[in-house]
C-alpha cells in the first residue's frame, strides 16, 4: 500500500550533505538529527511505509494509538522546520560518483522521473516488505484480519478466535506469544514440521493443531475474515490469522552501492548488514530501521535513525575539518 501524495520539496541543484532514502520513522528521525545540526539533508520518500495498512501504531510510549500517516506527516513537518527537504519520489539508482576536489565522497541519486541529486553521504532507510504465504485471500486482510506482530496488534485482537498460519520454525514461538492473548488458538501447520515435543507443549496450553493444509481464506458477506478452507473442503472458523512473514529489505534502486546483505535464521528474512550506528562496508553509506533490523518496531527504528544521523554528522564534521586543514596548509604565505 502507498500513502497519498503530499506537497513535495524541490530537489536542490547543489551537492547536499546527506540524502536519506526512505521517509519512515528511521529516515525522518535521521534527517531531523542532521537538519538540527545545520546539515543540508534531503529525504526521498516513495510513500510506501510498511505499516500503511494499519489503523494505528502501538507499543511506543506517548504515540501509542496514533495513526501512522499522522506520525509521518508530523515528522515531515519537523524535518522541514529545521531546513531539511522532503521529496516525494522513487529512487531508481544510487551510484558512487567522482569525489570532490578535496577528496570527499560523492554519490548521485536518480529518481524515476529523471531528476537527480548529489550527496556527500547516503543513509538507506527503505524499510522492508513482508512476504506472505501464497494463500488466496490472505493479502487483502493484511494489517487487519491478518497480522504478524503480537506487540503491534495483539491487544486489538485479544480474546478472539485466532489461527496461526505456520510458515516455518519461527511460527512455534509466535504461537506461544499469541496464546497469551486468547484462549481460542488453532495452529495450522500448513505443511511445516511439528515434532512430538512441540505437539505436547501445544496440548498443554490447549492449542489445537490442524495438519491439513490451508487452501484459501474465507470471507463473510461484508468482506471480513471468518475462517480458512482446508484442502479437504472443511472450513475452520477464525476471526484473525497470525503469520510470521518472510521479511526482505527494500533494495530497489540501490544496486549501484553493492551493499552487503545478511540472512536471518530459519529463512525469516534478508536485510542490509550493518555495524555500529548503521555503518556499512560501503564508505559513506549507512542503513537504519527495518532495512537492517528486520524486527524493529517504530520506536526502535526511529532511535536507530537518530543514531545514524548523529554519526553521519560526526563523520562530516571530521571531513570538513580535514578539508579546512589541508586548504590552510596549502595556502601561499603572504609576503
């Protein structure tokens, strides 16, 4: 899902200190830190936040229950308040460019409409995409009747008949977390392996197990989810399905950076490999938020963005000082 387009700032013609690719919590908070440090910063946002289908954001103090679009709108306003720019657009390429005359790094970021901007440093905050099992009808309920996170959605679906649609070993731990929220829980193994020890643990918690694969999601007349149909034709009534999705960092338009990637265990996902403060193996490039920490919620992503933004500013301050010193030492003494 995409958000509605909003007023977009113009891309500057001159080289900026930093371009942030991604306008979610991590991207906006990093831009805020940079702008407040009087850095020229541009956020490029394609309007596709991961939590776009959600009615509210939860699990973050003060902001709990706030609709995601409201949080992002306020974030954009705050970045602009300090001179940062937010551009609505799709990045199609990000490439290292020839360094400046003093040897400082340069990158060229190009958008789908052909516009481009030059930057000294780049922060990737593109987020991730959730890959759902190929079960007909599942995607249309994403963020409502189909959920993934007990901390993001659990309170809102408490005490309802919930089904766990297994995708692999991670679904087992997922099940115990959702068992905390409801007495009526069914585990659909959906072709995944479940050993006898785990079956005994499920039985001890009164978790029903269905081994027949799920064929499709069943809707009510009003379009709400009411259950799943198994391959044998039987319908099992459920109001909510919880799915441990495969999470993949959004990397469109980043091929030119050749960023190192890392895989999570149990085929849970793939993200950008980072070190301290979001640094990557590519000089001048950082990553923050769900693009590198696939399990991070909004608060954690925002915090990671702030840390990366502060670190970028620190690195730029050192580069500015090195350039000034080199220029001073190269001056011809006055006669």
